[in-house]
């Protein structure tokens, strides 16, 4: 900028000298230094405007990457006791969920999984023994075991679109009629179910080894004791429906579990629904 001002000053001095040599009347010129500096300032402003305009009209590719949906609000959910009034958000479960519990008797489990989340009720400071925890479960199931095919691996088959119809045809289950329901703004159906079998279609060895009880293995991620009562909600999400259910032993406790689970479901928010 200094060389530009010096050059402009020299030109103005030369012009003034030529003007003084003439005999005709001439206009009064402003002082040379202020005029030179003002002209230089205008030139600099023009250069800045041109540079900015050039940047705005450059050929750089526009970033057209899709904007990721906002994460559900709240604190990240980890295994352990939940605090009442605090909104929690899942980290891996799909679709992302957030919810609030109303007392300190809830314990979160399976929070690292992308397809199952279990919220169990704590009884007098600790869960019940024998795998009979009253539990609220959020689950996606992409495979089930066909009860008509022997051998678990051979029985693997894609999960049905209508779980109520599939459960109703399973020999180890007794299923009620459906009722329409809406949870977190998503429509679906609700129905009751009880597990009843003499010999399960597919026995789960984990139950026998750990609880000394016989379970029917309905899917790779769903195994149930004989006598259990459940309340199912199937929400219409893609690619698989979102299943929400309460499960408890003994069966008479299901109504009490549904009552304390209702505020959790009322607070539920589902983010990035496919």
C-alpha cells in the first residue's frame, strides 16, 4: 500500500506543476497528502469488496452432505440406577430414544446394545432373584425361531412384519386381541400374552444353566419362562417394528408393573425414525 500512495503522490505533484505553468485560470486543488490518502483508502476498499465478491462467487463445491438428525436431548444412558426427573438418551439403540423415570427404582441394562434396552424395577434395593425381574423392554427383532422346524439354527427365519399374528400361531404362547395405541406420536397395536408350554418348541440352555428353569426360545434375543405374562406394544417403524413390552413373574404383578411403566412411556421420545 505504501508504494501505491507514493506513486499516486508523485503523479499528483507532477499534475500540480503542469497546472502552475499554464496562464489560464485554474481550480484550487486540495492539499496533496489528504487527497492521496483518501484516494488510497477508496482503492483499498474497492479491492476488499472485489476480493469478498470473488470469494462468494467462487467455484468451490457446495457441501451437500445430509444433515444428521439431532440427537435426543438428555444425558447419555449407561447401565445402572436411574435418577427420577432426569431425561436419559440412548447411545446405540436404533431408533434413538429418550425418556424420564419418576422414581429411583429403575435400573438400566443392555445399554450398549443397538437392538435391546431393558429397564428393570428394583425391589428393596436390588432386583429380584431367579431372573424374575419386573422389566420394561424396548426391542427390535430381525430374526425368529420357526416353532415348526427342529434345531435352532435350521429354524432361524426373518422376523415377521406382524408379530401379533406370529405370536398367536406359536404353540408356546397365548395371545389376546389387539387394541390400537399411540406412543411417542407413533401408531401401533397393544396386546397381552402369556407363556404356556409343557415342552418348548425350542428350549434355551442358558435358562437351564443359570436359573434351573425351562424357557421357550422365540428369537435369538427373546427367551421366556413358562408362566410369564407380558404386555406388548408394536409400533410401526422401519425396517423392523419397535417392540415395547413389560414382563414379570409372578403373573399377578403385571398390572402393577404396567402402572409404574406408564409414565416412562408417556415421556418417551423417538428420534430419527426411519
